[in-house]
């Protein structure tokens, strides 16, 4: 990665720059000036692999800080307490975390648990008067998602969804390019999202906990990506499911789904979601004046891509660091990312997933 000075020089001479939602100093937390304003005090609920990734990323945040832990595994809490300097009074289990209501040290809870637990945990956190950050998918269907939105509104707390890509520099740059007309009228999007899943006993392959298979876990990236790359909301979907291993991918757990979406302008999307193929992390969008290809498009490591004008050169910064600082800016200052991250955004994706499952089951074209 080049120096911050080199990057700023590139921005100054480029016809396309990152949005003015943040200045570069605010967007790229690792290179920013010291910050002495308020910090969002976050408790992480669910200390698994992704919770670990978020906690590590938050060590580089300037506007958000890890202050609390919620887990059903006492040994994890002990380990994390030591590693991150978390006081005992800010540690809870899944039975007693409603007591955060009386803990002024905690502003928000980041729910990073299996999908099937999100709704009830969100309702409890909201009732305790704390802001909710919920990992995607926000629930197991749109009905649950709307209940979460309604509960947080009633409690007057924010509900934010873990859309880290909405802060990722190359993704943000491409969205701005599209908004400024660099690609002309968007015509076609292709999204490929998938990997070969391992352990057949994991919660992602348990219908009650996951709500589905690959579509919930990885296909949602292509759904959300189609929406922000094309800049429209789909009006219909069609879908076809393929299952080669019914023992591993039991009823209600999709292995591979191909799906198509149509948009009001006439643009179309053709996407693949799978738990049975590797090397699938690619977005492609073409318009009347140009194209963009991103591969990898949503992975944790550096995103890579190019347009008809050349490579994307924005530097890589840990996605979750940018996400958490951006969420703090939203909660404290009302600063919005280029694509929303609120509960309503999450419900839009859930409605599309519901429709894809229905289309795959019935073979019908489903109007949205």
C-alpha cells in the first residue's frame, strides 16, 4: 500500500474520488489524525470466528471501542477479558445480558450469533435501551427483519446491519463512479458468491439456526451487490436450485442456487450462490459507457478490480475497522454511508431472499 500522501495526490488528479461522506483522513482510520471525540462503546455478542475478527479490527478504530462481552462460553469470556482488558462488570451470558440496561459503559451491542437467534436477541437489546448492530442476514426472513426494525424504532435505538462492504474503499469508489455516470446506464450485473463448506455439523447447515444454506451466508452478497452496483431495486426474481449432496445439505439448506433479478430500467442480474464450489467471489457490471469487474469482490482481504479505464487503486484498510468507525459516525453525528446500513436496508435483502426461495421451490417468476 502506498503512502497516504501518494493516495491523496491520486485523489486530487482523478476525475473520480471517494464520496464526501468522510474526508480521506476520516475514512482511512489507520492513517488518520489522533481523535479525542466520543467513542462508541460496544459489547460483542458471540465470540466466535467473526466476533474475533471484529474485535481485532476494533483495536485500530478511532471512534469505536470494545468494552463488553456476551457469550454462552465462560472460557471464551475469560480469555477475551484478559486479551482486551474487559472488566468483569461488562461481561454477560445469554441468560442475563438484559442487565446491560443498567450499564452506562455500553452504548451498543454487536450481535454476531447464528441467524436464527438474531431477532430475539435484537428485541432484548433494544428493550435494554442499547443500539443494535446485527450481522447479516439480519434474520431468517423478512417478517423477522421487520419485527426487528419496529422494535428498535419503538425503543428509540438504532438498528444497523453489518454491511462492511458499504465502507470498503474500492466498493465505495465504484458506487460513486456509477452515480457520476462513468458507466453510463447500467445494463447487466453478474454476481458469483460461493465456497466449499466444511464441517457438516456446523450451525450454518442447521435450518433452525441458519434459516437456509449458502443463500443466507454468501448469496446475500450478490443480492446486495446487485442493488448497489446497479443502483436500483429489483422488481422480479427467478431461481433454480441444484442439490448434489442431500445428506450434507438437508431439507431447507440450499447447496447451490442460480437466480436472476429484473430491475425497473430493464437491467438484469444473473447470480450464483453455492456451498459446493470454490473461487467464486466476483462481481461484474456493464453499462452503456463502460464496465467494472471486481475479483475478489467481497472477501476480507484486499478487494481487487478494474474498470474500462484501468485498475482500481484505492488502498486496503481492514473492512471491519472502517465499518465500526463509520457506524460510530452515523450514531453520533448522523453521517450516512454511500449505501444505507440500517434495518430497512436489511429487510430489503431479506424480501429478495424470501422471493428467491419461493421462486426456486415453485419454478415461478416472483414479482417483488
